[in-house]
C-alpha cells in the first residue's frame, strides 16, 4: 500500500510517504518553501514525495491527516465561550482562522490532490506523536509518553506499545492531560516572557537556563501543582493563552517574576535583569525536568518495561531527556529525529498503516535522512548567482582539505 501522511495548518507542516509499510521519503515544507516553520498546506513537500517515489496522487491508497480538525475546532470554540467576555476581542479572529482550511481538511486534500474522500483518514494528534516515536524505534515493546503545547484537547499522554511476533501492532494511550493544563504551554509562556518567539525559540530558553541558577523554582511551582493522580494542573490566574492570542502570561505572572524582556534588548548577565532572566529560564527548566522525571518514574513502575519512547514538542528538550534516561528507571529512551508536529506526518501514515488498515508490522530503517539530498551542483549554481566565490573539489581532495583545516584548529 502507498500511504501519504500530512501535517499542516499550525506550524511545521510536512509530508511523508510509506510504500508497503516502509517510509521512502519525508520532508518539512519549510525546507522547500524557505519559510521558517511554514504552516501552510505542504503542497511542495507532497509534490516532492510523490515525484521522489515516481507516483501520482491517483496511485495512493490512503492520505492521512495528523489530527482531527473538527475536534480541535471544538476545543477552540469551547475555550473561547468559556472565557467570554474576556475572549470577545480574540473570538472573531479565532473563529475566522479556524473556519478556513483548518476545519475543512478533507475537502482541501481532495481538492488539491484529486483523491476520493473515502481514501482520506484522520488520526488523533497524540496518536500521531505516539506512532512517530514508537513505530520508528528499535524496540518491540515500550512505554510511551507524548507531551506538547496542545493537540485537539490532549497536551500529554501516557501509554504503551507492542509490535507482536504475528505482525500485529498495538498502541494504547492510557491517560491524558487536557488543555489548558500543559507542560508545553508552561514552557512557551516563559519563552514569550523572556522575549523569544513561541513555537520556535523554546530551545533558547533551554540554552539560557545553563547561564542561570534555579533560584525561582518556588515561584514557578506556584504556577503548576501536582495532583493526587500523578498528573499536574496549572494555576490559570497566571496565564492568558487560554483566553486570548495576544499574550501568554497575565499581570499576576508579571507581579511574580518582574517585567518581561523586550525581544530587542540584549541579555547581559552582568546586569540584575540579565541574571533574573537567566534564573527564570533555569527555574522553569528545572520544574519541567522534575515533573517529567516524576511522571516517567511512575510510568516505569506501572508498565515494568525497560524502554521508553518520547514524542511531542516537549521531547525536543534534550536536557530533560538526559535526566529522564538517568533517573526514570528506564534502561533505554528513544526520541525520533522529528518529535514535533513535522514528524506527525510520518506518525500519521504509520498509525493508519499499522492500526487502521491492520497491515503487518515492518522494521523502519534507523536513520533520519528521508528528505531531498544536497545537490552540490545546484548549490554552486545558486552561490554564483548571488555573486559568491565558489571552488569545486572532488570528494578526496575535499576531505583532505577539511582534515587539514581541522588539524590547524580552524
């Protein structure tokens, strides 16, 4: 079977193609459109995947979208109504945005590709994350934890997966935490507060944390409390992301942590504000790590499995992942090359193939190189067009030149 997976419309749009249960290509739209975090319907990525495999849209057996768009619309509408009258300014824009391509996904896919509607499937957002991490990992049974900002309603799920000897596959998500309570949104709120771009610069917060001290852990813990069932809940008085798209944090948040950073101001660790910003980053990083370690420890005790698969945007936090590996009790921790929404294109295709269509499990090649190869001739042409100096070398000479430069400390 030939199955196309698609993620789109929020950030990191991508396409991935399975042929007979094995990935043959996958690419993020931004790599072709040259627009960072491009969220548009990934026509360029789809076209490249089909061309790479020598297929036409009519050859596809299924096209799978990475989340349930109507369920996400339900969440957006419900949250806007719950927040009324505070949401009255953002409500028209939220509804206008959602009632475009974001809701009518089946019709959009059918229109663009000419695929019959009966061939178009949808997976749950966190099911896509779970499939992307578990079905690409070199393990037969594993616990699964996915965490991000939000999918349809879920922001974190825990469960387990099994690839059976008879070729069958099972992915079971046991529990979930629902929006607006979200580790991803907690971290993104600090990303915005520290003057960085949400859904893009969270890695800068992780990096900035190394320059600070977790002196504000107690303050951060006022924002998030653990619940008796092992989950967590945010104190929503400190946040505004659930009521408006204008700002993530509330005046009470600013009262607790001080004035936010202007995105154009430098972070000077020699100043009091610079140290405060670094300490805020270190503190939210510590709380994120502690929460994930506690939850993965509990998941290890519950499942008794040696392997853990992590998915979702929160799994991009490599520092937290290292602590999970060291402290959770799991012997091995697997994180896919693209644990965020871009990887959901592949996850959706795999989930549909193994779970919806019941096809036999197949080992997935253990590498991330599914996209367009680098074309040296094309790069040289583009550089010359830009007036850059170009020197073309054969591979043996190039390797020797690089080795000489490295040995010279350059």
